[in-house]
């Protein structure tokens, strides 16, 4: 029986020596047409076998091949191929092969730790399906791809289980949200061709402002955690990670849902978003880093400011104790070469915390239709403030780092550079 790959491939967690290639087998070659009532965009999975061939030649001559692997319903017909012993700073090409289909793509490995950094990466967040702005997917994807980024970070709210119909009150409907979103042509083209790092937030774990032990219908927080790991090209290990890109850049990806206290808990010493182990890891690895530039990529803000009614992140009063602790620690330990990039908020900004000087760049929503919700410009914080969709690009060239807020088509709307 022929098998297909209607949800494409995804390459994740690239390092100097490793990468993860995500594959999923489907019963049909393309997404299901039709209407919402007919689950338009569905890509039912199918059991079968798959392998990946990969190498540094585009024609894959002399390519290495993984063993054939069988996939079943137990993993939603997905498999994560962990490629090892790669060469640093190289463009790799690959083919995901099944009995009846092939998807070709490419990715870049990180340079050696002591190699000077000279590249660009992109960061995006908050993509609603009804708000995508084009039948083929969000305009930011071809705009990011045109910049030829070394990698991209997807910082959460990649699907909206609770806001975009049908409401995902079962695990089956949750998986449908992933099938529908990531079988869009623009997303297929981007994800097979750019190495990525994935974070989850509330809407792609369960529902708005969620925390462990919650549920929505029969769909549980724990099922949401499991499904995210199935759908994202992640390696095994903690959901918080750090990656080095040459001499000049190190990024940290924090986890904001798995270890948090309930939002309803009174604020104080014990209330946390990061949890003790992750917070100790973050401080230790930041101290140990020798990178010229250190960038924390967070699913939610640390600076803001945010809406007064929100109570879900470190810029809110509900988590002020831990927020104050972190901002003060950053000022004392990584004062001048450290930046925060955050997702979650549906407007773009560059904020500087008035007391600690911490710089934060909010990516903004993935489409203009999805942009909203800001409390307005606040001159005490904002160097830049814009209520439109878009993404952030960051260029690292040795002792210089350049942050560029871009609109959905890739046009630069704000820049900040530091040397």
C-alpha cells in the first residue's frame, strides 16, 4: 500500500553535530478539501515505514541513510529521526522516503563554538488558523524564507485548541488542529527547508492561561504535553534547552507551562513559572556561557508591560515576585550582552525595563488579522510599539547584533543594533 506525507517534514534542534527530522505518514497525498463541518484540512495518518537519506550534496549522491522505521497510531504515525555525526556549519540536504512518497528538504548545522558568527535567524509566534490572511497560510512564512535564515524559533501558540473552531475537547480534535495548520502550502515549504526550535505556550498545550492538572472536555493538560512532543521536531530531554551558534551567539529556550504554579495562587516566594530546577539551570548556564551575545527566547513576557487584567506571565502582578527576582539577577549577572525575545503578545514592541534596563523584543502575532489586545504605548517602557502582525529577524555578525521587527511581508519597521 502506498503511503504519503501530506503534513510534510520538520527539522528541529540543529546543533553543530546533530539534528532531528520529523516525519508523519498519511493516507492521502494532500490535505482534505471541504468545509469546517467536514474537518477541512484533515490529514489522516496511516501505518507504514519511512526512512531519511541525508548528505551535503543537493542531489544526495553518496548520502547516508537511516534504517527503515515502522510508524503506527501509537505515535500518531510520526517518527523523529535523530541525525548524528554531522559536520559543523554545513548545509545539509535530505529526503524523507516512504513506500510511495518522498519529501526533500534542507537545513543548516551550527558553526563550531569558536567560529565567528555571521548569520540571521527569525522568531515568530501566535498563528490563528482563521486569521492566517491567505488560503495557503500566513504571509510571514515566505517572507522569513526569503531572508534565508540559519534557523527559526517558533515560540508557542502555534495552534489554538480553544479559540479556533472546532474546540479541541478531545485528543483526536487536538491532533486535527496540527494536521490542518501544518499542511498549509506555505508552512510545508518553510518547515522542510529551515531548521527550527519549537516552544509551546497555553493555546497549543490546552487552553488560555493553562497550568498542569487542568482539562478541557475530555482533553487533558498531560495529553496536550504528549501531543506537542509528537508534533514538534524535538529531541529527547527537558523541554527547556540551550544551543550555541558559534563564538558569538547562544540562545536559551525556556518552558513556561510544565512547571508553573496555578495562576490563582497568591504571589510570593513559592509561586513560580519556571520551577526550581529550570531556574537553577538557566542561571548556571548563563553564568557559564562565553558567547558574545546571549538571547533568552521565552514563550511569555518578562518585561511587558501587559494588560492590567492579565495574570499569566512575569510582567503581571500575579508573578511579580519571581519576575523581580529574575530581572534583578539578569542585571547583576548578564547586564550588557543579554536580551529577551518573547512570544504570546499580539503586538510588536521593544521595551526596556525602567529599573533593571532589561531589553525585551515582542515578536507580535503572525498576521495582521490576529494582532490586537495591547494596553497601548507606554513611554516609560517602549522604544517601539506597533499593533500589527509580523516577525522578528536577528542578525549576528561577530561583535554586532541587529534586531529587526518586520511586517508580515518582511519589510523592516524597526531596528535596534548593539556592538
